[in-house]
C-alpha cells in the first residue's frame, strides 16, 4: 500500500512538472491521473489497490461516528428518564480478530462509545469483557458488535 501511494505521488509530481504549472490544481489532476493508471494496472500489483483500504478506513471512521451519536442519544435517554429502569450488565464478546492491534482497536472503539467500557481480556485475548449501562439482550449486543466494529476492522486490516 505504501509503495502505491509513493508511486501515485511521484506521478502527480511528474505531471506537475510536465504541465509547467506548479499549482495545487495541477498536482491534484496528476494525482487523479495516477489513481486511474494504478487502477488500470492493479492486477499487476503485488498487493490490493490501496484505495480499497483507504475507503475501508473512511467507512470505519463513519461507522464509529454514527455509533457514537446513537450511543450518546441512548445515554441521554437513560439519564433524562425520571425512573431508572436500565439493565446494566457484563457481556463476554468472543472475537474473530487475530492480531493484538485489531483486538486493541476493537476494545478502544467499544470503550470510546458512551455507555460501554472494555473491562478485561481472556488469557488468549479472544474474549473481551464489556460492561454496558443498558443490556436488555446480551446476544443482540454481541451480534451488533460483530456486525459493526469487528467486520469493519477486518475489512481495514485484511
């Protein structure tokens, strides 16, 4: 991926020099042409086309922002309710992620979401113990974590 980015920037610089206009617009046009060339040559590259991973990172960030907003609304509803009838609980989430960086990222995203916090890991680091402020259905929460954060992290890292 890093090699493709360097080649793309190099193509943009060469384009800027060939156009003899040293402006940001010329550089951006050259960068876009470089993306197009790399896209057409993607089957000859050793690794996947780098914009797929960039797009996956953007999707992960957007997913986190959406989940952050939803969790904030849920916490506000709990706090503003006249009678507290929430069901706090601890949930054990077994993950399919393999590397320590992926598992750490998942735990960090869970902890940064209001109303949840990653408490501990199992010995083999495959299970994360999460405390949540309101857990009406533990299986639904586990599935939601698998379908959102874990899937997005796997898309970024694979």
